[in-house]
C-alpha cells in the first residue's frame, strides 16, 4: 500500500520536527501501527468493514496555511444554531484557531501539546490514548502515531455551558485524497454541563479518509450530551471514535445520526468507571446508494450500580450495508448493573443488508442485562392500513419510516439540530409537509 | 353500488373464497355472519385491496368501476372504507397526523379542497363528540396502547372523518361493551343515508339491534350459503351455525 510507505516517511519527519511530552505516545503508537497495519477482514472487529480497500488508494496529509479553505468557505458548511455556538474547527485533521470561535466562559481550549506541559499535564498523561485499550487496531494507533494539531478542551468544574459546542471536522479534498486525523481530549469537570455536536464535511471531488478520535472524561455529577451528525459525501470515508469515560457518578447522553457518506465506521465506547453512572446511547442510520455504516459500541461496566440504555435503529435501501456490534462488559465488581441494548433494522430493498451482533460478557452475578435485534421489511399490514385510508403507497411508507425514526429523533434535545436532522430525514423520505 | 360476482380468492395457494355473489344497493345495510374461519375477513380485505390475497376468478364492481383494478388508496378515494377487525398499532405516528393526512388525501382524490388546520380541527371536534372520543387518545401514536374498545371506536371515528360511500365493518362489535356498541352504531347510522351503504360483518346479532340490516347473509367455507331478512340473524343466534352446516348441501345452488 502506497499510503503505508508514505506514512513511514511522514512519521520520521514528524518526530524530527516535534518533540515535547507527547512524542513517547507517538513512538509507541507508531510501533503498534507498524505491527498491526490496516485491519483486514480477518480481524473480527473489522470483518464487515473493509477499511483496507479504502487504503488501496493513496492518501496524504494536507497542510493549509489558511489560504485555501477560508472563513467564507466555512460559513457555507455551518449547521443551524452555529452562530450561537462555540465553534471548534479541525481543518484536514488539525485544529484551526483562526476558524474557531469560543463564546462560553466556562471553556478552556488548548493545543494538546501545551496542555500536556502545564496544569493539565497529569490529566493528559492519565487519560490521553485511553481508547487504545479498547481499540487495539492499526487505525486507532495511526491517530496517536501522527498526532498533530490535537486539542484539549476543559469544561470547567461547575460550569453550565449554555452555548453548545459545535465541532467541525473538515477535509479539503479538492486537490488530492486527503487523510485527516482530528484528535481531541475533553474533560467535563465536576458538576459541569455541556452539549457537544460533532459533524464531518468533505469538500472537493477527491476522497477523504477521516480518522477522528475524541476521548472524553466525565467527572462526578457532570452531564454530557453528545451528538454525532454524519451526512457527508459518498467520497468521504471515516472512522469516528468517541471514547467516554465516566470517572464519577455522572450522566451521558449520546446520539449518533448517520445519513450520507462512503464507508463510515463509528466506535462509541462508554466506560462506566464509577458507581451509579448513567449512559444513554441512541443511533439512527438511514443509508442509501452504496454507503456503508458500521456502529461498534462498547459499554464497559467497571463499577456497580450503573445503568446503560442503548437503542440503535437502521433503515437501509438500495445497496447500502450496515453493521451493528454492541458489546457489554460487566466486570466482577459491577454488581447491580442494568444494561439494555436493542438494534432494529428495516431493509427497503433486496440488495441492502445488515449484520447485527450483540456481545455480552458478564462476570458479575447480580445484574440485569437484555439485548435484542430485529431485521425486517416494512410491515405490510401497517402499510395496507394506511393505504386503506386513502394514503398513497409512497407517502404511507414515508409515514411509517418517519414513525420508526421518531423515538431516536426525539432524543436530540438540541432544538436546531433536531429540526435540521428531521429536515434531512423528511427530505430523504420525500415527505411533503403541509 | 357494489356487485360481487363469482369471487374466488386465496392466499399462498390456499383457497379461501369460493365463489361469492353479493349485490349491495345504495341505502342498504347488509350483514354477513358465519363461523370463525369462514372467510369473512378475507372478503373484507379483498374488497379493500390487500395485495397478499390473490383473486383467481370473479369480478367486483364498485360505483361503476372495476374495484379489483384499483389500489387500496384509490378504493378509499372512491368511497370504500374498511373498519379493521384488528386495527394496527403504529408507534411513532400520531393519530391526528395520520387522520389529517388521510382526510386530505381522500379530499384531493375526490377533487375537494384540502382542509387547513382550522377546518380540520372543526371537523375533528365534531366527529370526536359523535364518537365520544377523548382528545388525549388522538395525540397518542396510532392505536398504540389503545384498549380493544378504543381501537374499534377509533376505526369508526376514522370512518366518520372520511365519509365513505360504503363502509365495511369487520367485527367492530367484538370487545365492546353495550354502551360502546351504542356509540359505534350511532356513528354508523349517522353515516347511513340513501346514497350510502353498510356491510356489517359480525358474529353476534346484538349489534344488529342497533344497526338494522336489510339483508343477512351466512358465509360458510368461502361461500354465501344462505341469505334472508333480518330475522335470519335471530335464528342464527338461537340455533347456532350447526344447522347451516347441515343445510349446506340443500343451499348449494343459492
Ligand atoms: N394471511 C393469511 N395467511 C394464511 N391463511 C389465512 C390468512 N388470512 C386468513 N387465512 C385463513 O383463511 C381462512 C378464513 O379466514 P378469515 O377470513 O380470517 O375468516 P373469518 O374472518 O371468517 O373468521 C382461515 O382458515 C384462515 O386461517
Ligand atoms: Mg374475521
């Protein structure tokens, strides 16, 4: 693979020019990356997501001094509500301070290199690259090995952030196939509250590969909402990792919405590392064309008395393919765990497919866990019921699918984002609202 | 209004209807009775256009049109309404939105103006009062968690909203207490004029005390084996269906 040769040279350049606290992380990760390589379908975790096929093409990192992608370009890509939000922009995987805007007092945003040296050094040393303990593959290692332009975001203790934080991961693929690796480490301090929205945008007709990793620590009594909105172009591929560790009794609410894109792999890990944590994870994927969506989730119950609730729903049409893999670990200490998981899929064509797999590993005896998955067509009886009331077949289908999606859409508590996503779904359903 | 001739239909190769003949004229009320499994719901579904059932023979004319040639939604537009024996629960779809869409689609089909929010609300209020329906029911997802009686009442409410020419009620009375039966019957009778007709499928004659039929037919093994005036329903109630079963040979040529 040409990209691999390129990466080896890039690594030497990178280590030569950047020193600092994080070089050891880079070196270790590069060693791991060299050993592991890009996962093949022999790797159980990547069986249905052939990321190697994407890497047969040549990808390069891209540096932009601010002359190519401008603030005016950004304006065109913004999500509704952005003008009221804190905006964090990664351009080709590197944080762009000129394109980013912070509006809330309670936030501190630093380059990760800087955070690793100052007051946050201990935090960084403890929590950075924690996701690699769960994702032992070359893709995760690649993010750390080529660490550059990463950020540290501190949501200060006790702060209620009243403007949501929008994170834009932009890849400029106008000139060549671009490899972007946005990386962030976020601390949601004790008793803090924050809403995060993350989205991905590729511009240009070449391909992008975005390998994004967000690692987040949620401390005692903190409340975090996290929304991942994926509606990129068909030439955009991504592995998007969100690794959340709850270190005190706290609350997390995550919603992943996946619409357009090329090959999309999401890793959502929730490590419930304190008693009485609560985590809710919702997902809706609605795929058409040849898009591929893979949602791998992990809930690791380390401490007792935690609750996790997971519901992912999928609609696939044309030749779209889907994967859902939901792991739940209940460690020996984690008595009184409540962990629920459900994945429901509707296939609208004979050529669409989905592979769904729950994986429960339970090492404690006093727990309540449940899981279930369904794959089916649209309910013919329900369709007939609507048609028998004078509603044409197309409209009836869209009403049923809207109904199917609604309990996930309701979980988007941020109004402009919910309206935006509903609009996209309605558009896809050709729903003519009166 | 409705003319069924020699209708044969089945599902997955299984024959269920074996030559139904039935004519319903405007202003008439017909009742179809018959033991479980005799094909009553199948007949209703075939008339409403459920495509899982294959029609292998026969014709159905509805208001001068070839009914079997129309999509289910076109049949509704033409004025056919089926109150389902088992109304479907649809999570995530609000009852009000559903009915509003249905009403306006049917109005479009009939060349009428669609109703705006105010007009729709007015119509809904009127029909809710008629059916003694609670507002809270209509803001809930369609039939989800409704009791058996609520579902049936919701069917007749939909009928009242859609103003059909021919209403087919498939065991709308089952699971209803006597007060609810009165409400349902009242709703149906409000619809019944000299231009409309009703086909009541029922097991028991008690509904027929309130919706009085002009004709009663007995369906057995996919055929109408006996027809008669409303007194036939009483006779069936008293004697059960066994006497029909024994008489079947005699009535073969009916
Ligand atoms: N969807 C179906 N698939 C297979 N058989 C069916 C289906 N619907 C009805 N039947 C069969 O057709 C026969 C008539 O059923 P139905 O029309 O529901 O009778 P009724 O309404 O008179 O009780 C029964 O034997 C029933 O099992
Ligand atoms: Mg029946």
